[in-house]
C-alpha cells in the first residue's frame, strides 16, 4: 500500500494497512510527528511487514556521487539553499499551510533528506521561521546546524522565489567546492560538472520498496523529520505579511 495523502491524515491509514498485514510505502514526509512514525515502525515489526519511509530526493541521480565525494574529503562548511515558488508548486493547497502541513519545510525536508545522507550527522543550534500573519506554517526559514566536531551548516528556505528555482547544497572542502544542484540531479566540483543524469527518483524508490519487502525488513530514517521538528522547537517565530494565493 502506498500512502500519499497529507501528513496530518497519514497515521490512521498507515495503521489500518499495517494491522491488515500490508507492506506500507509512506510518501514524504512519513507523518506529521516523529512519535507517530516511531509507533508505525513498531507496529510494522509486530505484524511482520515492511514499512518504508520514502525520501524521494535522496534517490536523485547525483546524490550518491556527492556522498562519495564528501566521504573522501575534509569538509570545512556546507550550505543548503532551497528556494521555490509555492504558487507554482502548491497552488491553493490549504492543507500545507495548516498545523502539521510543514509550510516551507515541505520542500525543505527534501533538502534535509539529502543533507542527512551525504553530510556528517548534524543538529540544529538556531532557527528563524517566517510565518505569514494569516497562516499557521512558515513561508521561509533560516536554520543553523553544527556537527559534533563543529562543522557549520546553514539552510536558507524560501517559498516565494519566482523565476529560476534553487535546490542546491554546497560544500567547501579540501578537494574543492562542491555544488549539488537541481534537487540532487547535477554535481559539480570547482565548477566542472562531474555527474548529470535524468531524474529517476520514483522507479528507484519502488525498487527499494521491493527490496525491503523481499528481505522482510523496514527502512525508516527519521533524521529529516526530526530536523524539522527541532526547527519548530528551537526556532524564533517571525511574523511577516499575509500570504494569499
């Protein structure tokens, strides 16, 4: 069973499927809260079925190449810039602005799913979230992270960028400046493109789902969702002008 409804309504549907001993594929984000997805993970194990918390951007074509590059380099700093036009990608979708709808963190969690896969483990130290005065979820955010050894990572999210859209992760390393752009589709080192392939995220996702079903295991990485929860917990709320579609 694949579940793609808004996260606020995901838990009950997933629980029903797992109790019926169905393998479950959760579109991102896997749920509205970390604890409910943890409960689903436990429920899947109890019923002997597989649960897949899918992160489609993690399966973008250049992500593994970026991970390999960074694992062989000394990283000095990293920056995540994820800026797009909500009116283009989510027109008139009221659920995404409601509590539990994530706001700008709906696309932002895509960036975090990649960052959590290719960068050293990190945690949030501060955040500023911009909430339109008439909305319950943020339209922009600036987030600061650090790793256990002090590596600084910044994230800039903006849902009002028109024109070209920005889905980039940059890293300054001892082996050159890395830019993973296009939401993970293109990798460049010191300006030279070293990996650029057509997008094939969903075929890869369903291939992975089939693998874990055959193996009798689950694949539930909650790091991206935990980062979003931490941003809301630590973030300073900044009220900005009202948003209307």
